[in-house]
C-alpha cells in the first residue's frame, strides 16, 4: 500500500468514526473551539468539515486545508452549507498558502497529534498570523497520570502506524508555548471519544502571537 492509499484508507475510517465522536461531545468541543474566531481564518486539517457549522458571523472567510481526498470531498460538501464563506483546498500544515502576517486566526482541531514535526507546523502557523492573531486549538494530549502516560508512550509507535500518524503522548500545550505563542486560555479535560474507550486527556484553548 502506498502513502496515498494509506492516507485515503485512514480518511475513510475517520469519516465513519468522526460523526460518532461528535455525537458523544466532540461537536460541542468544536463549537467552543471556534467561538472566538473572527476575520480571515485558516483551518488546518479540516477533515470532513466538522467545525464549519459553528463558525460565528464575525468570520469573513475560512481557508480550510485537507490533504486526504476522502475527507476533502466531504469538506467540500460541508462548505456549501456553512454559515460563513469556506474555501476547501488540498494542502498541508507544513506549507500554508497564505502570506506572512495575513491571517487573523489559525484553527487546529485534533491535528497536532498527527503531524510529523509539530514544531515546524506551529512555526508555519506563527508565520501567517498577524501580530496579536489567535491560534485556536482542540487536541488530545499526553496524560498527566504517570502510569497512563507510560502506557501511551508504549502504544505510540504502533498506534501512529495504524491511526494516520497520531501520537497520543504529545504535550501539545508545551509545544505551543515553545513555538513562541502566549497561551491566553487553556481548558484540560477527559473525553472518551467512543463507547468503551477510556477518557483521554484533551485540551482546548487560545494562544496569541505576540
């Protein structure tokens, strides 16, 4: 199986699983995530467009990037009923099609766990944000409990291969601060995405470019 077919296979799986996650509470998390959004927005890894219905009227335009073809087609359809203008493009987090300091808000929704080099991705987000621009993030992260965190470390190599590069043991809040952004608000909570799954640590918050 080549890289493209592997990505598409994951996309088909996520297209089935994602709405189940949304029904269990992820939709409410996504609504909270984009509530502060305004002006020109770039959403990285837009998936099947799950955040699109929740963008507030203060948003002038969303540029939504999704590299997986299955998810991107679903995002195209979701963009047609979004309450604000949304353009969906094939794109990756490491090379955003936006000029330096041109964007008011960058949105990550369950994405930073799966990129190869989160520091590079956050640097790119920082590049396109205007001074004072916001990074809105909703991510599952490394557990604060020592034994659970150790289990996540053991699981990560296999899970990453099976789940589209997902790393369940990343300390994403620390990575955001290390990138040079100032965390303005941060909510940490447990969330079981699917029936029978243990609650995993998640964060939802806002960081600002100085």
